[in-house]
């Protein structure tokens, strides 16, 4: 099975010439062994470390184990694992065998997992012991599931038929010949994060993983072999998969994996102990880090660069982070459908409050509701044309057709281009934009104004109908520790927005919450906020 060889693609993306006969796992593993990295540490997790040579053997053992269990090429295995060496082992091993791994969100409910198991028709489940209790109530109803493989400790009780991950590896051969796959075969799935409703099985092909490294990881982020990487975004998330899986293997770097949730305290611990050089975060986490009294000093960390995705990074958060640590955050836009970031700021050319410019290899356009290009500076829907677009949604023809339209993929995001410098400015989701008095109002713009108030930690804005059934902005606000909700403070926040934005944009209602509803990847679930007013949002 041919692999790929590139002398250097850190500055200018090369012509993407992936051979027709291609297996992504064979390439990502083999390139590191060929480069003499067998003894170099690839991953450090909460239990220890694994070299590239050990990772290669583990992946081959897992591939042999799956085949030994009767799994066949193109069949699916649901992978619901906390971030540890077992994740890349299972992911690479499955892909090398031509079996399709499905990375599952580790923070879902039993009902969510039941949906994924039955929707995907997965024949096997690989699950962390700590997550097994969420699956126990639904295993009997999983019509296609035949094997359950449990990784690590943590489960109070295991089904009698469950298999032990480590035991499978111990008893399998450590040499496996890669399955004869092609660059266009389905390689893995990611379920959409569900920020707008039911998740969809998004199918990606073998060529897409390394292509994200060719176009974004090298030329834009500048990942190097001597880098230590740490992604707070988990491996099941498209952004985290690129950060901690693809870019690690594509460039021969070392990556820190953390099983626990990315609280500021947990992140600070890794930043100080392991001193990663590139840190991948999300806007909510960056804001929480800055608000935490234990924020490390600049001299306690070794970061040379950070990136952000998932939602637009507020300008003031980016500026404060850079002032404190002396490093830039490359804010960008990506999606599950495009696998990774396709719009980004660049090192040395960051303008906070924007998503930067298109990543080389991707074409961007902004269109109106009729699909026609908008005038410079006007808001419209962003669409992207690029080589990493998903093959489609599993078993969902209608939504596939709505999202993947010829070479163009609809992002569902509203953007405008700054006519002065060509940077792209986020204006909200297509289903989140508000029309107040016939004028579009971006919830993001109102949220950005709210979070500049000293009492506000986070804010989310939705549309709510007034007594005349006219839509006006409503704000849900999370206060910083020590601040108390009150009608006086709500009024103060409304006036604060009026000082920063046009009068019609201020939130007519302010409601305080302990936390905002979010997906596991940090995206605010505005549909849940809208559901708080099922009668249509009127007071």
C-alpha cells in the first residue's frame, strides 16, 4: 500500500497528489517509522507514554483483533473513548483494517448512544470503562451490535460478554498488512455536534486526514517535529482529531492527551508540567482561563502559538490572552463537514474579532438567500469549496443534498468580508440571525458587547417576540464568580450594550443562568435556549 512522502510542506501547500490506492493509517504510521522515529514519544497520556514504534505495534494488534472477531472491511465500530493512547490505537487499527471507526462524543446520554448505534449499524463498540454505565441500559436494544470492547478501569460492572481492550492487544499479532483501500473509500465517521438538533453521521474519506495537514497544519499553524502539542478539544471532535491525531502523526510531533474534562485547572496543570509549544483551545475555555485566579505566569509555560475554533473568539479575549502570555491565538473556522479549519488568521497577521482569510487550497464565497454573491461588506451565508469535504451524511439524502451542493458545502454560518483587508468576520449562524426592524442583527455582535462588561463571564443572545410579535434580542448571561444577579444589573447590562452598539441592538430582556447549554465541544446550543419559550418566545 503506497504512502506519501513530502520533504517540506510547512510554508507552501504542495500539489495534492495522493495515489489512488491509499490507506490513511498505513501512511500516517509508516511515514514516522520511515523517518526513524520509532523510538520517539508520540503520545503522553494520564497513564504513561508510547513511542511511534509502540503505537504502530498497538494499531496492528488492534487491526488483527478486530479481524479475528469477524469484523469485515467497511463495517462500522463505534469508538467512545476518553483521550488516551487507546484512542489512536483503535482509530488507526480500524482504518488499517479497512473497518470504519466512528468517533463518539464522550458526554452524551444513553439515548444519544442508542441512536448512534442503531443509526450507524455498528457491529462493535469500543468504550472506556468510565463511560460504560451510559451504555449498559441500551446494549440490549442495539440491533446490530455484536461485540463490546472495554478500555481501562472505571466501570462498576461489565457485561459478561464484554472483551478487555488490553487483553485483545496482548493476544494479537503486532504485524498487519494494510487493507486495500483507496483515497476515496470512506475512512471514518464523525457525528455532527448537534448544535442545531439531531446529529448526523458525517462520512470522511481516506485522503482527507493528510490533506488537512498539507493545507492547514503545516502552512498555517506551522507544526514541527520538535513541537509538543496539547489540544483541549477532544479527539472525538473534528477540530481535536486534527490537532491531536492527524497533525501529531503527519509531522512526527509529541502530543499530550488528557482524559478529564478541560477545566482551567486541568489545562493549567498540563501547560506547566508538560510545557506544550502549541495549545489548541476554544473561546469559552480561553475566557475561563483568563477569569481564573490560578492563571499561570508567562514564564511558567512554553507556548509559542495557540489556535481557536468552534465559535468566534471574542476580540477582547484574544487581546487579553496575548497581553498575558505573549502568544497569538489563531482564530479560525472549520466544521465537521469539512473536517478541519479552512478559514484562519495567520501567525504574525492576527486581527482579533475576525476569522482571518481562506486557508490555501480552499475557496470561499458569501451568498444571499437566493444563492447570489452579496455586495462587499454585506452579510450572507458562507460556503466553502475544498478537498476535505465529507462524502455526505449517512442514510440522510435530504440533508446531504441541502448541505453538499456540487463542489460547494454550505457552512450554515453568516459572514461578511471586510472590504478594507479581505478578512472574514463572523455574524452568527443562519438560523440564529435576528431581523430587528427589518435589519439583520448578529447575536455574536450583541454577545461581544455584553462580555466586555466587568460582571459578565459568558453571554448568548437569541430572538424573542415581543407583545406585537416582533423579534427583539434576548440575552442569557452567566456572571463571573462573586457577582449576584439582579434587576439593577440587568438594566446596567442593557445600557452597556447601548453604549457600544446601535440602539436597536440592545437586549430587551436579560436572564441570568448558572451556565449556558453547550455541546461537548463548547458550542452554545441556542436551540435549547429558544426552547425555554415554546409558545414562540413571547414574554
